[in-house]
C-alpha cells in the first residue's frame, strides 16, 4: 500500500515558520514528508531540513518524496524525543524552526494490519515504531483493571472507562482479546444501548487511549517540549499541530509557561525569582483548518496549530 497522507494546516504552518532560505529546520514527525517538502522548496543550497520519524514506512515514503532535494533533506529514523542527540550527531546545535504534526497518518489508520482503527478486523497492534515490544494486545490482555481504567479515563476521557475496563478483564478470562473487532464487541457491551449511538463509534475513545498508551505519546510530548524550545535560535519558531484536547492542553500550558515563567506571587510589585521569558506565544488562539480544507480532508476537523517564537 502506498503511503498516503494529506498534511493538515500545511499553508498555515509554512507561513508561521517564517522560513529563512539558508536556515536549518527540523520536522520531528516527518510522516510522508508533506510539511518537509514545502520547507525544502523555500531553502537555498545552504539550507537544511532534518526529518525524524519512527515509522519505517514513513521513512521510506518521505525519502522517495524528498530525494529531489538531494543533500538539502536529511532523514533519520528515530523518535523526536531524541531530537537534540540526533541533531548533535549531525553537527547541529540549533535550528531556525521546528514542526510537529502529532496526528496519526492516514496510512497508519488505513493499513489494516497496523491495527490502529476499529473499522477493520485485524490483530491488535497500534505501534508507530514496530521495533518496540509493547503492543495494544499487551495492554488489553496484561494491564490490570485499575491500570486499564486509568488509561481509558485519562487518555480517552470516556465516561464509561470504569465499565469498559471491567468488561475487558471479564472477557479475557475466557480467552485473550486478539483482534480489533473482538475489542469492539467488549466495549460495545460495556456501554448502555441508548447511549451507543451518541458521539460516534463507541470504540473511538478507548482505541485512542490504548494508542496513546502504547506509543507513550503524551509522555514523549510533555518531556520533549523543553528540549525543542532550547534547540531554537532567537526568532526561531516551534509549530505544533495537535488533534485532541489532551495534546492541545499540554502545548498551550507549556507555551504560556515559557512566555511567563515567573513564579512570584501576584501581589509582588516586582519579580524577584529571576525567571525570564523564553519567547512569545505567536498564536493567542489556535489556528484552525479553513472551511476549504475541511471539505477536502475531513480528518483535519480536530486539528489545532499553536506557534511559539524564541527570544
């Protein structure tokens, strides 16, 4: 299957980066290379784009797409949480802009055997990096009821988290839950019939929660944002596209803290903690997809772009 993914908020992200032709840029979630391609188009021979992704299929697809730019595009298979070390190995200490598109690619969702979606019957997997050992199957069959409840409640924000966790544990006593459709049936049974039709597919939130847990998505984001800010040159920009409230909350809160890190009580007339701003929040409100984009790419509907500029 060909790696297909329509880059979300593409025009808005490229504009927000304020690309310098001879600058150095990082795409920490390279995917099919959509954002990276547009960055490379604006670079001269001295400019560089470093693209990182942990998915082997994405690396292959992006490599093919970006080969036209030659040495201008450098592609590395890794997780963006290792960006500082990866760039240092390339002789790069600072960059002029960073892009993170935190969405699951259309390719990952539509490739049945990857086990990301509840729409096809396939073995539970959900790994973005297929070198890792932990899979969705491990989580569903090996986490205890309390851990499952926490994952579904915190990462899926599902009001029926407790009941879903209970049903999963009950079902796996008979036999392991192996496939997406088997898990669908368990989730369906845990949700009251009159409420199943409301709010989309009953498995949507639980599958999101298990995927986030499997790939440590929020943990990686939370632990890496500080590194990314420190990678930026003055006036360098960090552009982050999120797809659900949990990610967006982390990014919004972090940007706010970086703009105003002062910990002095509000009643103090002057700051005495000495913590200075790292930069400014460019987007007071998140940038949302245009109506035109929503019409051609329904998967963009929950996307939000936030931008921070380093001092």
